[in-house]
C-alpha cells in the first residue's frame, strides 16, 4: 500500500472522494488514502503543500493557480469540478447593506490571504470600481469565523459558495445581496511535483478510482439522500445543487485557464510575466 495524503474542504463537492473511500476503492487499488478535512480552505492547503504535509489537494481553481504562479511546488493534475463555483456575496443580515451599490468601500472578510474568498473578493471589488487595501481585508479563517464576525463587528462582505452558506442565510445571520461566478472550473486537483515524479502510477490509479466514483453519481434519489446527509441540505437544495455541479476527472485544457491567469495579472495577484503553460 502506498500512502497518499490529500486534503479538501468540508463541502459536498468532495462527495465522490468520500464514497470511494467508504467503499474501499482506493485500498483495492493499493492506495492508503489519508483524507484531511481543512476548514480554512484553499489558502491553508496551499501552505500545507508547501510545508510537505500533503501530497495532493482539491483546491478552488483561482487559489491553486495563484499559488502555483507565486512559486508553489505543485501542479494541476486534473480538473475536478468543471462547473464554475457560485460565489454568494454576503453581508450581515442586520446591516443596512441591501444592494451591490451599497458595498463599495466596505471591508471584506476572507479566510486567509491567497484563498478563494480573498481572490474573488478582489475580483468583485474591481467590478464595483475599487481595489481593497490590506487593511480592508479581515482574516476570519473559515465560514464559522465569518458568521461570528458578522454577528459581533462592523459590517463586512463575505464571499463563499452559495449553497454551503445557505444555512447562515436561512438562520438570519447573513444576507446574500449578489452572486458571481468565474469563467473557469470550480475545483482542480493538484499534486506536489516531488510526489508526482516519484509516484506517477499511484497518481494515475487514484484519479482512475475517482473517475469511476464521479461517473456513478447522478440525480437519483439515492444520490440526493447522500448529498443531504453529507452537506446537511434540505432535499430541495440538494436537488438544486446536484443540478448545478458537473464533476470531471481529466487533464484540464490550458486555454480554460488563460482567462484566469489574465485576471490574476490584472489584479496584481501574480507576477506580471506569469504564463498558464507552467500550471499543468
């Protein structure tokens, strides 16, 4: 058995991984897959990859690309969620902020620098016509930290996946005032270059197991029930979410990342000479 240390966020997008683990599919392929759930998100997982604590990770694409172009020792080995993520734009439900036009100049809550919530906040602010300064970014670590900050402090804006934050919206903690999506896949799978070189066959076999798990998911009542259990969604929300998400395991096409690299350059989040051909 070859040990494979991989991490992902606690969101239903990673359901295929968990199903394959529960069914013993990785073990059958000779892989001791050790899954790490990371509540802090992509920024934290990028640091774990840099520190050698992980071999692979499932990252939001914009965070993965930014970290690689800023010297991260890993590369994209597969698309995972091909559909763009719906990023909800949230404010405290008790605030006087009700429309996107109210948000210019309001600080952003982010999980950490380099995270998807940070990058998408910068992109959203750009669309509103301003660019946040370092003091306009409030690190809250995770979704629960954002909920606490909204309940206790001055107003902030928080961008996070729309479906996952629904429970806070329904509970009256957050109000969703807008939504945005990138023009790139929602999640990709990355591997540390050192691991990929030393364990090419293991990497290939793990992705093959995952591909079979993805292929077995559909809109059946069983899959809806799995999503409800995994994510705590109501049945209606689980069905809506399944109708939105498109999983695909396979090498991404470089052109699908070109626009993202251009966007990150325009926001000065990656070096000016960054090229998409180094990502894969």
